[in-house]
């Protein structure tokens, strides 16, 4: 039987077309071994992790002492960028055990756990100074509810949440409405919201949103 050869764009397209959490887990379990090389290649030029790490450094009072949750950490590209910027306490969580295995090999995470961000996160309230979520709010992956509210719950008072949302997914998945709801409940304030380069080789943009826990 012939094995179908997957090209980087095929994985990206399949990931964005995921129809279920199970489907998504199975694609990333297959993609994990080649993910880093492919997304960092010139053809995709995935710049979001380094942009978010620089923003995190800029908005944090004491970055080296900040407890950070990297939600949807994948293979650890964001953790590595945060670590390079000076972060020392980084926990990661992700749906795919194969992605987590590679994240573990980076050596930058204090802990890594498997979790589904479409469900409540099994962690205590207000334990992180900073929560990042990069590349996971995208078509076929994770929507705003309950994830953003969960990030707010996990974040300490006056802590920061930094997320990227694929531009076309921002309106389609009603992120604005969810953020406005949390603002109206005085759970968070919006510090900044801007379009940034994301998968630059594709010309993809993402909404970068910075929230502060009230
Ligand atoms: C495009 S990758 C981004 C990974 C990493 N943050 C990065 O920037 O390289 C998307 C990640 O979301 C994870 N993911 C997809 N659905 C998820 C879910 N329901 N819960 C948690 N993680 C999920 C995938 O396993 C994958 O690692």
C-alpha cells in the first residue's frame, strides 16, 4: 500500500480544517516530528512566537520571576522564545502528546500537561502572572469560549493574557463579542489589540490581543 506523502502546506491546511478535537489531536500527533522545520521554513516563516515573546517581555514587570502558562504550547516554539527573552518559569499545556514530547525536549518548561482548551482547565485560580496562547485560536482548533475566560481565571490579579487569533477566525468565531463580555463583567481590560504578521510566508495576519486581569 502506498503511504501518502504530506507536504507542510497539506498539514497546515488539514489542521485548519479539523472537524473535531479528536481530528485535531490526530493531525498534530502526525505533524509533530516535522512541525518545527516546516513552520520556521522560509515558505511559512512563522513569526508569531518571537513577536509574542517580545511583547510579553515589554509588558511584564519582572519577567524572569513571572510564572507563565503557554497554552497550546505545541512543540515549544513560544516557550523557547520566552526563555530566550529571559523567562524562567514556564508551564505548557497542549492537546497533542506528540507535540508535548518535543516541547519537553526543549528543556525550557517547568511542567507540561495534556489538556483540551475547549474544556475548563484543571488548574487552580490565579496562579500565573502571564498566559500566552499563540497559533491555537485558529480555524478548526479552539474558539474563544471557555478558553479566554479560563485564561482570566488562571491569571493573577493585574496579570496579563496575550493571545493571537488568526485574522479570518477573529470575526468568524466571535472573539470580539467574548472579549467585550469579559470586559463588561470587569474581569479584564483590553490593553491593546492589533493586527500582526503571523505565518508571514503565507501573508497570514493575526489579531494580537493583550488583556489585563482586573
Ligand atoms: C499551530 S500549533 C501552535 C503551537 C505553538 N503555540 C506554536 O506557536 O508553535 C496549534 C497547537 O494547538 C494545539 N491544539 C489544538 N486544539 C487544541 C485543544 N482543543 N486544546 C489544546 N491544544 C490544542 C495543537 O495540538 C497544536 O500544538
